[in-house]
């Protein structure tokens, strides 16, 4: 029996990872800010799949929250074999419309927390000679689109770089880059989604299934849908200046309303 730790586990892609990993027989450490939702999730997964589900309430926008999760990842008596760094959020508005405090909080959660938790997990995993880390990024990492896209681009570059450094150690790292996924993400950010075409939406459970398959194949980057693979391939052929203008117009059309 192996153990997976999932941040942002109570909704969206994190909840989909929890359902799939529990169904596959993994014990879980569920991390989020809402203790009540965590306990309800842990009880449901335990009752349905017979696995052990540990609850860890932590806010990854704070040093105390990051420290608590890092300490759990380094616990030698209860080793974590798979880390899913999924916690994240979006800010509504263009640059300068969003407060500096909110921008810095995003970088804390998307970059600093990912850096510190990956480091804590990988240090323990390398000693055991096995383990895996999935850092959830976004296809926004590949287009010039504000602080959110920049933070996710950092996640991709960081993850792939560490994956190379740890090649042959038995520890796998992968950046997961989905497109639009039907979750609570946009609602929480106050973003309208009525203008997003149906074909651009992905199912969270299918995203997770594709991600775990790519991780098992040893990939360091997963874009879990042929439609988005095609779009990202085409984006590489578009000049950066043109892509920036297209991204800005698309963001106004399909992003916050």
C-alpha cells in the first residue's frame, strides 16, 4: 500500500486525483484549507474504497501552511510515495487591476509552495529510491498571459529541470498542463465561462487518468488531450508578438467577465 499526498484535494482536479488514487488502493493525505470539507472527503473515500485518508488542514499562502505540509512529506515513519501539487487559484482582472497582495499570494501558492513541497518530497523519495511528483500547471504556461501564465510557466520549467537532475534516481517528476477543466476554479475567481466553447472543456477524471498514464511512461510533461496538444503545437509556430496579442484578445473573450 502506497500513500499519496494531494494539495487542493477537495475540489476540481485535486478531488479527481483523490477519487482515482483511492480507487486504485492508495492511502491518502488530503490537504486543503477547509477542515469540514476535508473530513467529509476523507470519510467518503475511506467508506467507499477502504483506504486510510489522513486530513491535513493547511493554507499554502502562508509559511506555516507550507511548513506543515513539508514536515508531513518528510515524515520517515509514514512515507509519501506520490505528491500531487495541485493547489492554485486565479485572479480576476488584468495586470494592475489586481492588487499586489493578491499577485504575491498567487506566486506564493503557485511557485514557492511548489518549490518547497517538491524539495521536501523529493529529498525523502531519493533516499528510498522511488517516488513521484505531479505539479499541476496549465496550458496557460505556453502563452504570454499575465501573472497566472507566468507562474505556471515557472512550474513547467522547474519541474522538467528537476526531472533531468534526478534522472536515474527512481524519482519521477511531471508537469501536468490541462486546458479548461470543469471545476470550481473559474467560479471561485469570479470569472465568467459562458463564452468558452464546449469543445474546449475537459473532464477532470479524464485529465487525471491521462496524467497518471503519462507519469507511468516517464514523461516530464503531460498535456492530457489531443485537442490541446494540437493547439500548443500550433502555438509554437506563431510569432511571440502575434501570440501575445491573440492571447490578450482571447483572454478578454474567454476569461474574466
